[in-house]
C-alpha cells in the first residue's frame, strides 16, 4: 500500500515528502479552475517541481465554480468545457486517478424528479470518463454521506451507477469517513472487489486516523481481502498538521504491516 495525504495547498507538498508520504492528493481547487492557462501554467510548474507526484485529484467541481450537474438549470455546454479543461490540467500534473465527489453539484433540488437527476449524473460521469480515459486517467465515483448530498450515498448505489455508465475506467473512490456516516461498514467493500480505484480515510469528525476510534484496522483488512493494494489517502482536518500528519502516517503503516504479516 502507498500512503498519501490530501491537501489543497501546493506549498505543503514538501512537508509531506519530509514526513515520508508516498504521493500527494490535491484538490482540484489547487489547479486554478477559474484562471486562464497562463496562470495555471505557473501552478503546474510548481506542482511538477515538488518532491511528491500529484497522483490523485479530488473535488472535481469546487463549490466556488458554481456549476451543477443535476437540476433544472444544468449548463451542459459549460460543464463540457469545464470538464475538458480540468481533465487536461489533471493530465498535465500527472494525475492517475480523479475522484468525483462534488456533493453540492450533484445534490437534487427540492421538487426536481430524482430519476431525472440520476440520469443527468450518469451522463456527466460518462462524459468525464470519456475525456479522462484517453489520457490514461481513471475516474473514481465517490459515494458521499447524506449530509453532503442526496444522490448516491452508498457503495451498492455506486456499484449500480457503475453498471449503468458501463465504462471500464470508471470505478469507485471509497471514503471510509463517508462510508461510516452513511451507515455502512468495511464489509460493504466485498461487493466492490476489483472495482476500487482509490481510497480515502479519516476517523470520526474527519480527524486523523488513530485519534477518534474509527476501525482503521478493519478497513485495511477489508481492502486486503478484496485485493486492493494501491493508494490510500488521509483526508483529514488537522489541528496541528506538522504534529498529527506524521503520527497518523506511522499509525496506518503499522496497521498495514500487521495486516500483511497475517
């Protein structure tokens, strides 16, 4: 297993490398989504010069972008332009997997037909995947808890959506924090054997692993059972990043060593 950490701050990549992380996961907001290509080029060069590769990206449509993928006023042409631009930027920084969470953008407005929203989201996932696949990028659909969206909250719902979209490079991004809040457990991953592209983890309240009692060992055992041994990103709220991040990394590495030694 390779361990990474999510951040939206390019300036933190050096610190993450010093702590021993294997890669960095950036939020798409770090790719200057509202800025022109010249401005992005400066950011891209900083990312490429950093000591860790930005192998994963998430937060495909930050809230400040103001685009919805479901509802009565979806700008399909605008969504396509945005997706084309951001997938191209993801490729330029070397991303291998792109997570599609976008809770606010995929939330069904009150009174809007749920099936219509479902179809709109399905079509958007197909678009994003078709743009990403030729660049060698896998798209990971992320189920989110019900406090963040009312569309696709569980692993079974996500697997059903994958079957509908039917693209080999569309898979799952599993976030343990969301999984637990949605009432699931690590056992839900059994049905996703071979379909997990990427994994996030955190303890309760998005705290670093090892601080709030989430069963991180159970998560790692479940990942081992389905043959997943790729990337695992901490997506956390730190009160003291410099102190907590390396401790959480050591904790997860220790648990993984325990799992793989059994």
